[in-house]
C-alpha cells in the first residue's frame, strides 16, 4: 500500500514520456528524411576532413561508378565544403558503396590504398577519379588498374608499383568489406546517400535540407 503513490507517479511519468516521444517522432516526419537513428556511422578509419571533433558529422555513401555521385560531387559537394568543412564546423567522411559490382570494388580498393599510403592526397584522388567517369556510355567499362594508376600518378605521391601490387593482391579488401557492411547496417538504398548525424536525407541534392539539419545539429550543441 505504501508504494501506491510512487507507482502512480511512475505511471504518470511513463505516460508523459510516451506522449513526448510520439510527438517528437510525429514531427520528424515533416522533414525530408528517410530514416533517423540514434546511431551514427562509425567514421574511425574512414577518410574524413574538416573538424573531426565536431558534434555534426556528415557522411557520403558513394559509388565511383554511379553517375549521380559524380553529379553530386560537382553540384552539392563544393558548396558543402566551402560552407562547413573549410570553416571547420563539421566533419565530412566518405564510405564506399559497391552497387555497380566489380568496377566499384576495384575503384574502392584503390581509394583505400591511396588513403593508407598518402592520406593527404585522398580527396584529390577521389575527385579526379569521379572526373574520369565518362558522361556517355556510363555503363561501359572504364575502371581499370591502368586508369587507377594514371589517376594516382596525377594526384598523389604514392609508389605506383606498390599500388599496382596492392590492387592485384586486393590488399585493402577488409576495408572495402567493412564499408559494404556499413552500407547494409545503415540500410543505404541508393547512391549517393547523405547522412547528417543519424539522419538519412531523402533527396541528397536538396542542399537546403542538408543545411538545415547541419545548422540544427550545431545549434543544439552550442
Ligand atoms: Ca572505407
């Protein structure tokens, strides 16, 4: 009998909590997002630029063979970098997606090797590789070891013979598999997929939506 008021108080607290939770979830549906999770993709060991200590992390899940990723890199990425990475407000990371099969995988193996051997050149290599993606005959084969070595020669200081050996021996396979695992875990459905903290954008080309999620995250943690 003594515990009755306590129980009522507990029950009332639970009811209030449930109402608030429902309200929060209901309101989240108003934003242009696919899913929101408390878990953020782990970016340790992933190519990351900007402020790695920032409370806001933006992750691109990209595929070197994907035309939309090339388009995103030319339209949205430069603005995002200028507004938030060069100003040190956020961290920006890239995780490989292998939706286009063997060529996606080969390009990812090369990117992982470059990141390991010459991390400061990684982003130049990545940008240049997307530039090499043909605008015509997009499904035609273009990712070859020769092409990857050519791009590495132009953008990095890596030892090309060593890179060639790594590609032939698939040295960075574990890193590529880890990325593929993250793609499954975070239910990446298309490329590019852009995640701001735990929130996946419905339209990665909607820069205003990306911006408002970032600004919200920065404000919440001031
Ligand atoms: Ca990776």
